C-alpha cells in the first residue's frame, strides 16, 4: 500500500510538472507563481479526496493502524511530488501545499468518524472490524 502511495506521488508530481507551464503561461507574470502552487494544491486535494473515499469504500482490519499508515504514506507522496516538479524547473513557493493530501484525508476521516458517532447507535462511530 505504501508503494502505491509513493507511485501516486511520483505520478502527481509528473502531472504537476507537465501542466504547470501551461497554467503559468496563461497567467499574468505576477500570478504565475500562485498558479503553479495552486495547481499543486488542487492536485493534492484531489488525491486526498480519492484517498479518503478509498478508506471508506475499502474497509480494513485495523482502522487505526490503516489510518496512520495512509496519513504517513500520503504525506511522503505529497512531499515526493515536489522534487519531481523541481526536476522540471518548478519551484514551490507555498510549501504547505505539498501537505494538503494528508491534511484532507485527516479532515474527511475526522468528519466521517464524527458523523458516525452522532448518527450511529454503536460506540465505535461506524468503524466496524472485519
């Protein structure tokens, strides 16, 4: 699972490196840095959404260990995307955007657990073990 995240980070970095020149070229010179960083942020948010949905759709045996593994792997993958873009000449001016992937996964997981506690009569918030 960790290798899949790392491969996803490499792919995300490659997409960022290929799409960023087109995005920055269509922006004003002062806005091109924001456009490049914003593109990475949007790609990371998309990856975080897909990861969070995957955590819900494919339940695992030990939810806590799985969540920690996913958060660490997605953080590593998000950070791995930056040097891939840097190899193509991109520079990240907003380094926090490289960590939006695990941040969104954590936020959506917290919301899911909170909703499970509110709307589910059992005590584990809807996180049943297989």
